[in-house]
């Protein structure tokens, strides 16, 4: 699949025109484009520290993109830029453009809360709210003024997160009373309740045992049928197992992170384009 074809039409529009088109509104999830997110010349500074330099990347729809690379190379920083979570870091400054479909997510009129609804996030450490399982799911829906059937929403999100069978008899129990793997699936279910288009996952299985890890991986494959997923992982086998596209990030002498290559996953692990990728995946570096 070409990652760039879909951009061609969009790139003919100037940045200003695109800002105007994007005034305040984000496209509905599932808008039929092959590329959901495009990073163009993404640079992130924390104060004077240049943490990430010149990342250009297309994230294809209904696919899993994995970020790999040594600690500190900026994987989480890039991920957080995609849904404006870096707005919450006072010293962070994000330059370049992040296109969500044809909208610049940092555009003047774009509401970051709306961005985070469309582009949800699941963190390394499961972080359910100290509330019941059902309330965890309904939390975002309540804020967003959901008026539909709450019981149906809870069930459908828990089913899609492959947790329903394990919790259907204890929906009023605390989310914190679940196992780590169940808590992580609850967090995924909670993200789904916001009707997202994209789900960002920062090392979602690194705190889990191997069985729970495989469950999360199976779930990711299932979710990729309807969502676009970006996952950061330190586990190269995991990237190879679950992702369709893998991006390898590295660090320069100033400890600035940059993307070395983004390739179809099988290609990156069997026939990497760049010598530095080969050194990393064969364990000669990092
Ligand atoms: N809030 C922050 N303030 C200042 N510097 C930060 C902040 N967050 C990250 N950094 C720095 O930015 C660089 C990239 O960090 P980031 O967390 O994105 O790396 P990473 O690739 O996710 O690493 P890891 O694999 O260890 O999670 C690092 O040098 C880090 O110290
Ligand atoms: Mg990280």
C-alpha cells in the first residue's frame, strides 16, 4: 500500500488554506483515507533540549505502527505529540505539522480535548480510575454528554476490549480490584468508549506477564480491524508479531532522537534499509 498517494491531493493545498478548512472541526472517525496521521518535520524541544528532530512519517489507517529504539530516543515524545499530550508538559515545544486526515491538530481553532477523544491513549502502567468497572467506561461518555443506553455502551466496550466475559458479573466492583492485564484491557475499553479513530499505546504490555501480554497483542490485532493503532515497544518480538509498519528511532551525539527508517515490519526485520537499523535489531547496538 502506498503511504503517500493519499497525501498527494492534500499536499497541493497550502498550510494556511488547510488551517482555514480545518477551522475548529475534526473529521469523523473512519473517514475513508488510507493515511490517518502524517507527521511533517516534527521537532520537539523540552526547554533548550532538542529531544526529537525532523520526523516525517505517515501512519496508515487500520494498521498497527510500532515505534522501536533505545531508551531516550523520543518514542514517547513523538507519541505524545500525536494527540497533544505534550501540551501538558510546560517546557515542551512542538514544531512542524501533525496532520490528522486534512486537519493540522495544532491548528489555532482545534480543541485539544477533541483531539484526545479522536486519538486516544493507553499508558504503560494501567491507570483505571478508583471507581467501578462500569463507571470507568462511562466516565468519558458522561463528560461528552452521552445520551444512549449506558449498559449497552459498557457491554460493547468491554466486549471489544476482550474483557466482558471476565467481568460481566462484577461491573460494580472497583477497576482497581482487577489483575494488571485486566486493568490494562479496562483502560483500552475506557478509551474505546470515547469513539476514537486512533489509539496510541505507550508500552502497553511492558508491566504484564507473558499470558496477559499475548492477550493484549491479540486484542490489538482485533482492534486494528476498526482502529488505527500506534504502539511503542521495547520488545522487538512484539513489534514483529503485531505491527504492520515499524519505525526505528535512534539518538545522535547530542542525544537528539530521530527516525532512522519506517518500513513494512517484515522488511524492517529481515531486510532493513539502514545499517543502523540492522545493528540495532541484531543487538550490535542499544
Ligand atoms: N517532561 C520532560 N522534560 C524534559 N525532558 C524530557 C521530558 N520527557 C522526556 N524528556 C527527554 O526527552 C528525551 C526523549 O524522551 P522519551 O521519553 O520520549 O524517550 P523514549 O524513547 O520514550 O524512552 P524510553 O524508551 O526510556 O521510554 C529524553 O532525553 C528525555 O530525557
Ligand atoms: Mg518512553
